[in-house]
């Protein structure tokens, strides 16, 4: 590892210490006043948590909510909610009266109700019809969900507002992350907002704009002569000595919950119905897994008008795809050469869809594997989906890596997010 010039500069002005949360202050006052209930009981009442527990993705082992947790035997933890209580507390018709923010779904997010979130104003992102492109592709109701309007320019804002909010709530002061781009900038921005230290490790060939974004937001940024997996190893090995908390993809439970709000928004924007197909620029897989988790929770709550869940398609650039085994179902890509700009997408037994696709804007070579690959493959199997290469490049051409796509309609109803 080498330090990258100005990138080792640390913001020297510092931040004021966050004020005590209202609930903590009231607990102390209540205890001194001799209230009959214990401080622990009062805290639980004030926080009004809908989280029941955390659950291991490996074997279902339960972990207590409200404590610092990371992984169980190297596998992620899922946040589980008291859905019966949520069903009695809120209904879909309540959301339009709330602010246009991902925090409108507070009952389905892990931060206790009385705790102020770390936010930069994450508004609901628009669902834009793409009539011209849809016509070219034979998809009459193709839509794009434009995630570039989020505070840090990509859907990474969703995960970080929730994860950093939970980290501050749990008393964590120092955060670290490996990144190949947008995640580092998002962590830097939200850590600065929270008054927390952030350490960002990125491959040395990471685009300069991403390097500057993290640095200018106040993070300590380090360039690593290697891949993002090498950055992850540095974060992991330095955790005990440096005292930072690892915010890597699926190494903590709460980024997934923020990404889940893409699925909640989609359902609300489409009148509590879901698209037939969702194409997602996958990266580490958190967003795809998060949306699927959202759909499962909505179905259990009984809020969906049609319980049929969408087909999920993982879109990756070539360097991702060549290292990932093909799931035995759904959409398949047949490569016609790395730079030909032409790929053939076909559904087994249903003919072909030929598209001219542009590779401009992709950054292959900086990833080695999907962090959530086991869970992702199971998800794709259940959802009848698969993985693609060229559509990742199509996504880059349309939105330069920051947006999304979505749609509605019969068998041609197509959605990407």
C-alpha cells in the first residue's frame, strides 16, 4: 500500500461532538427522578423499535438488536422486523402524507423512532418513462429510476444514510471502507455529516473524481496498488489496531436496509404493484438483495396488490461476469467480442433480442468477485432471473453508472433499477 499525495491529507478542523440523543437525556432524568420503570424499560419505550432481532444468513442464528454486530462466521446478518406490529401501526395510505424521503418508511428501517437520522436530504427518486429507447427495444413501458438525484450522486446514499445513522446511534466513532468508486464518497459525506472519522481505501486506478470526492468530504483516503479485494483485506486486518468499524459490502447489517428502500419506493410509485423484471447494476449485490428483501416484507405485510414478485437480473461489466458462475436459469448473455458493441440477449426457447450496446463509461478490472454471491445466486434462482454483461454497459451509456431503469406492462413489462 502507498499513500497517494494529497490523498493522505486529513481534515484538521474536526467536528463538534454530537449532542446526546433526546431519549438518552430523558432516560437519565427519569432515573434520577425515581420513576418506577427502569432505565432500560424507558429506553425501549422511547425508542419504539420495530426491529425484533438480527438473523444469520448462514444458519438462522439470532442476535440481539441494538448492539454492534458485523457478520456470523463470515456471513451477513439480516435485520428482522415485527411485521405484525408494523401492520397494526402503519398502512400504505399513510406514506403520501409524509415527507418525500426514504426515511418515510421509518417502521421498516432499523433506526429507533426517537433517534435523529444522519441525513443529507435523500429524496424519493423519480421513475422516468423511456419511450424512445423502449420502442427501439420492443419494450413499450420501459422506465428509468434516476438514482443520480440522491445527495452523493448514486444509490450509495441510501445505504450510507442508514448505516452511518446506526453506527452513530451504537456509539461507533471511526469507520473504514474499501471502495472502487461511489461508496467511498458516500461514506465520507455521511461520516462528515455525523462528525465521525472515515478511512477510505481504493485501488490506485480509481477515477480521479472518486478520489477527490472522498478527500474533499474529509475522509482519509489511501490508494492501494491492487484490487478492491486488497483494499478489503487492509480494512479487515486494520480493524483491531486502528479501532475502526468495517463498512464493507455485507460486512455490517444496515447498508442493505438502506438499499432496500429502492424496492419500497418502486412498489409505492407503481401503486403497490411490482414490475415484471428488474435489471440492476449489481456491484457487490447489496441493492439487488435489499430490494428482494423489501418485496418479501411487503408481501408478508399484505401491502402488495399482486403477490407475484419480479424477475431479478444482475447486470455486471465483463470483469465481474467472467468470474461469476452462471446461475442455471433465466437470461443468458452470449458474448460477441469484448469491444464489438454488439451482444445477443436471449431467453431460452423464446428467440433473441439483438441490441447495439456501447461499452463507454465502464470501469472493468477493479473488482474480483461479488461480496454477496451465494445469497445473490439463490435470489436469482428464486426470482427466475440471471446475470448479464452488456446491459451493464447499456446502463453505463445511459447514465454513466449513477442511475437505474424500470417498467410496467404485460410480458414486455421490463424494469431495471
